[in-house]
């Protein structure tokens, strides 16, 4: 493991995948009409990619018709005081071939919301990176409080 210039541990790819496998919820970042948007999604890791379910709409369209997507997952261990973040960048592709859809239906991936989510999207990574770091203690309020206002004489 190596540390970056800020002292954060740069995670190896296998560590990033392990953290992704242990997570259930991430954030999908897309660009829609030139503007960024972020969606929380539950997901699974499958064959070196991330798979999530969705319905027809903005999330699906932006995931598969856009240039690229980013997917991010964070975690924090209160006992150790360590936090981590993993970011995957790549292309989203809808799973459409019937045999691939049947395979996706066998994944342990279930919608958390009652609305139907019959579409599956696979994010195939071009880039994968992760960092782990110790969370610093919060400084005393006096260290970051704004200066008192001057009183008129």
C-alpha cells in the first residue's frame, strides 16, 4: 500500500473490490443535459462490474446514453476511526440479452422501493480508485468559531 501526498492510503484494486462487495448502497453520478445529478442505488458486484436495478426514466437514460458515469461508495468504522472511499468510473450498459437478464435476475439484488424496477444496468469500469484514511478529531469550537463582532462605543 502507498500513501498519497495527504497521507491517505491508496487502496489496491483488490481492496477496492472487496469494499464494494461488502457494501449495499452507492451513489451513481451522471450528467443529464450537461448538468450533474446523483442517485443513491443499491447494487451488487458481478464479474468485475457493478449492477443495479432501475425503472425507465432519467437514471436509466443518463446511465446508458451518456458518455460516462461515476459510482462511489464510502464507509466508516467508528471503532477504528478509519474511513474509506471507492470510486469507479466507466460506462453504463443496459443488460438486455435474454440470457444475461436471467443471470441478472439470479443476483441478490432487490429493489428497496415498492415501484417496479425491471431494468438492469451494468457499469463496466475504465478506472477504479480508493482511499483509506483516519478521521481527525473535531477541533474545539473556539478554534474555528468566527471572531466576535465589534461593539459600538
